[in-house]
């Protein structure tokens, strides 16, 4: 990442605090992590941070557009660094693995609504669903008993 986490916070006019730095570091290291996974990692990193503090930081960083929250159907919210690139996601129906997929046509918003209802649209979210290669391989390896 070209900008330091402290620089990101300052640019968003947020105070630089240990919990905010720890959350940014964890989300950068583990994109698409759940709030609970991030909370556990930040607690391991800092030791004294409360659960509520981590959730407050996630909320503040998402509001400041430093983090992006995605919510695939049937999954808790997941967090990643906000990059402003309008990328999409592919989700495995079997194991829940999530990976980034580039924008469908290369520019944001990469999809155009047939009726924008007067909105100025700046982002389109697409989630592709399927079965990842690992889960397909595991399913093929299971013997069928008759």
C-alpha cells in the first residue's frame, strides 16, 4: 500500500489511534474478514482493546470510506480496504471463500442501471456465486456408496 495507515487516517481527518491502526493492518492483511475475525486479531495484537471499540472503529472507518463492507447473502459482513476501484466479488456457495473480481467493463460504475430513479450512481456491486476449485475437488473425491 502506497499510503501509510496513519496517513490514511489523517487524510480522512480521523485521529490516529492504536485500535484504528490495528484494524487497518488486519483488514489489509486479511481482506474479506468478518468483524469477529478482525476483533480477535486486533485483541491479539493490542491485548487491551474492547470488543465495542473494535466494532466502533470498523463503523467509523467504513463511514470514512477507508473500509468497504460487503455482505454476501447468508454471510456476516466482511471488510476490505476501500480502493475506489468498484471491483466485485466471487463467493463459493460451499465454503464461503471470497475473492476479488475486476470491474466488468473497467470503469466505475461498471454497470448502468436501466432506470436510475434520479440517482447519480457511482458504484455498482456484483457478487458472482459458484463453487470454488477446492470444494469441487473435495466433492469429486467423496466416494459414492450404493
